[in-house]
């Protein structure tokens, strides 16, 4: 398994990590690696919801089970040049033809160096990370103001679920008007992470005018319903595993939404070891330098003017 993935993708240090491989399959391979009902595409009717923080964000429609989707052949979308591949699918049984002109896609991309993608939210990535982008395109919503979400399952360590952290910053250059970064950490060191900004986009390319707020439910052990055992999970971790799950919903009942252009995209970063740490952008550093340096410069110029004025006055000779 490791050798074949490394050879085909050229992921280097990113490929051999069992945690990263497992997380990628949990998040990005919905076509049966985990069984029948482990992950779902959720849809809510938010027509009569005025509270944007309501949970759930509306009346739920019956969810779409991703195990009931028909998916493309992954080799057709494998691109060694960009180290990316796309899983694209639609329900096999679609009597209402909701997905007649639409699809749900999961695009996975690895990286060979540290940089940022060209499109928001432009998460900082390294050679030890991979990005997952989820896109819902062209599917007909079942309501006038439908909100969508994803049920996500992941593997815990021991009896506990991965810890969840929120980081806040004054810097929004790379994701305008978004000052928060959410992340899951496996272990205290940690051994792996998942990282995302709580924002999705209703247009392509994404921008501030099409930004949608995201809400993630608390992570909880998936004990209320059984999660079928995956061959990938059994190969790396044995048959006894602790799964945890949470929901991510995109948008609010007010403002822009999927209904604008029947488009929705959201991305997250997956990696091994410590997550990348965002520093302040050059623009923000420049603004801070000007803001902090301007008063000092004004004092310096004012002191110089007073000194020159005092010197000129002291050199004045009386004619009397």
C-alpha cells in the first residue's frame, strides 16, 4: 500500500503516514471504503429560520448517503503534475432527478513545498500536508433556501476524540473577513491534524462577496450507530477502533447561499505532525509598522523643528 501510493503520487514524506492515509480515505473516499452509511450529504430547509446560530440550521431533509453514490474512475482524474485527483459522483437512485445536472466532488491535492493556493481561503500548506476540497455543483436544492452540510467521521486515539481548537487572528489578508482557524489535533504532540477556516464559497472563484459562514458541531464518539469496518482501517489499526463524528454546515438563512448559483465549495488541510502556523502577512506587518512608527516619526520631526527654531531664535542679535 505505501509503496504503490508513493510511486504513483510522488508524495514523499506525505505518503507513508498511516494516519494521513487513513484520514484522507475517511474524508476523501466516500465510495465504500468505510461501508454503507458512514458519511452523508446533509440538507436543511432554512426558510423559516431567523436565528443564524440555530442548531440544526433548519428542518432536515432526508440525507444523501454517500455510499449510495456512483463515483468516477479515480485514474481518469489523476494528475501527477499537480499531485491531485478528484472523486466525482451522484446518487445511483435519483427519482426526483435532483442531481440530473449536478455532482458532488472531492478533490485531493498533495504538495511538494510550502506555499498557499491561489483561491481562498488560501490555507498555508507544507510538504507534509494534503488539501481536500469539497464542491457541490449544479444539484437542485429541495427548498428555496436550502443549506447543505457534511457528516464527517474520523478515527480517535484511545477512548477520546481528537481535540478541537479555535485560533483567532487580526490578519484576514488571505481570507477576507475571516479571523478564525479551526483544527483537530490527534494526540498531545500531535501526530496529525485537520485544519480549516470556517468559511465556504457560493461562487467560483471564491471571494468576500460569496463567503458563507460554516458551523461545526462538537466532536462526539460515534456510538449511536455502527460504523462499518474499512479494510484500510483494519490494515493499519486492527478491528477495534474508536470513531468520532461531527457535522459541518455551510451558510446561513440570510445573505448569499447555494441558491445563488447552485455552487458550494469548502476546503480543509490534512497533515502529519504539527500543523502549519500562520504568521502575520506582509500587508498587516506593513500597516502595523506605519501605525506604530508614525507617532514616533511625528515626534522626531516635531522635536527637530523645535530645535531648529530655538537655534535660529538664539542667534538673533539685538540692534540696541
